[in-house]
């Protein structure tokens, strides 16, 4: 099962450079996933699917000219390969599901009771047979019928020779944009802006996006849901926008808020990753402690550590939440002769596991596995996090249930 936010998608309508734009869009999205890559192209030969474990590999044998529609995804975890159905009531289609359909097994059993032969019972197969069983005549109406039967949090993509349908349910971000006279969508505003496009709107939960010659959104029901806080804290690129607010500036504010709460004696502040840099800058600016480049990370290679800038110093390592990556850096930094190491987390302590699996293992017990007496961990207070959200009119935009310890089913009633 794919962690819901450890992936990025991009779709592009008919454009003279549709194929090359798709490649650039995947490069801009690579921070959201570096282990699995897939693209689907619509051209004169029909629908073509390509998958690879590397970004370079997926474009080696593909001709990107004469592309009518294009769709691609990147992921940090295994994603089911999109299913290609050459014959259906609606012609040739490709179906891709990312996320969790929580009532998949229940629907699978109902399909079997209709004596319909179904192979492996994958999410894509189940969607195909639900469309087949629909009494609606048009594909868009069949998609709406199908949508009302599905529960969970997922992104469903259905591609024909003429159109791309995106069906979003839950906390997954999708942004709609326009480049020249072509419409496109992506997981982040920074991808569309990087391609030279302009942002039009967001795709809300329980909405269907139809990308054809033009673009239209279809509302299935009126139930709203909030966006996952980890989009703001870690997953989205720093130059993207959420709720109309720049993520870079929001992360700097969170770093300043952490500095107001900690007030500890330090020599230097460093960031754990590229997305943690705004936190560290905000902390350093408020506390007047020097920010230094202690860790250099590059895609596809191991991180480098600048020992001379850290040796014999009291170091604050800033991160958005405690992850396995944080643990790795802690173990390396301790061996570099630092006086003390404080882990500054610019989010509240993770209290309740989210049933929609937005982050993997957000809080491993690193103290119990690290032998270093001058190690401490400090979290941003829940009140401090709420204050930043409230001051930016985002209190109703992000879900904070995993920080409060009270999972609220109403936040996710799709």
C-alpha cells in the first residue's frame, strides 16, 4: 500500500510539447517520490503505459512526440501498475488507483456473487467492473455511480484516448493550472509554475476533474475534508502554495515559533533536509544563532557532512518530524565530536496514528537506540502550531487530529 502523500502526479492536455512537459513535470515532482515512476500516453497508437524504478530509465525508449494526453506519477513506495483495458463499454481505457479503498474487499465479494470472472481483485480491476456494471450510458455518469460506492482516501485516474478523469477522495492535494491554451494538473503549485503555467484552482475532495479539450470539475457531494498537516510540514515543496499561503514563509514562521519556545544555549543551527531549511532559517533569525550548512544532500547520493562547521559545538538539528532520515543524521553527527545535539522538531508531538497512513513511522524511539548523553529532543507545542495556523487563517484548512490524540472521523467523512 502506498503511503498516501509519498507520491506526486501530473497530467497535461493536448499541447505541442506535451511529452517534454511531462518529463519536466516529473523532474519537478521528484521530491515526492524517488523509487517508482510511471507514465501513460495517449497518441495515434492508442494508450501506452511505461513503468520504471528510475526517472532516467522511464524515458529511454519512449518517443515523446505526437502525444495527445499525458499523465505521470512518482512514488516513494510500491504502486500498483496501471491496468490497461483494451476493450470496455467505453472503448480503450487505463485505470490507476493510488491510496486506499477501504471497502475494496466488500465490493470484491459482491462482484463475485454476480458470477463475474475477476482475476486478482486489484483496485483497478474492481473499478473496471463497477464501471461495467453501471446502468449509466456515459463514462462520466458511470464514474459518478462508481464514486458513490467507494470509501477511503485515494486518487483514481481513468484515461481514455480523448480524456483524463481524476477522482479525488480525501486528503490528497491536486492543483489545476493552465499553460498557453492547455490545461494541466499536479500535486503541487510549484510544478505548474515551474512549467511556466498559471494556477487556476484546487481540486477538492469528492470532486471529479475531467481534462479533455477543456476542463471541468464535477461535485459529487457536499462533504468537505481538511488537508493533511504533513503536506505543510514536510511533503510539499517549499516554493509551493497551500490555502493561498507560501509554504516557505509558513515554515519560517514555525521555525521562529520554535525559537520562542525553546530559548536554549546553542552555537549553530543546521537543517536535516532541503525542506527543513526554512525552519532553520526562521529559528536562526529569531534566536540570533548562526545557521550553518552542516549537511549537504543530493538526489541519488549519500549526504555529506561538513565536520569543521560542527566539531566542538552545541548543535541544533532542525526537522519537520522525527523520521528514519532524522535517525540516520543523528547517528552520523554524534560521531563528529560535537559537544551536544538538540533535535528541534517544528511540529507537535505525534500522538495518534492516522488510519489513512499519511506518514511512515513518524516517531521512532531514537533515544533508546542512541548512546549519547548530550542528546535531547524538543517539539513545537500544539498551542504554537495552532497559533501559526490561526494567524494565517488556516485553522480550518489543515487536520491536526494526529497531534491532538483524538482522531476525528468527521474530518474524514467523505
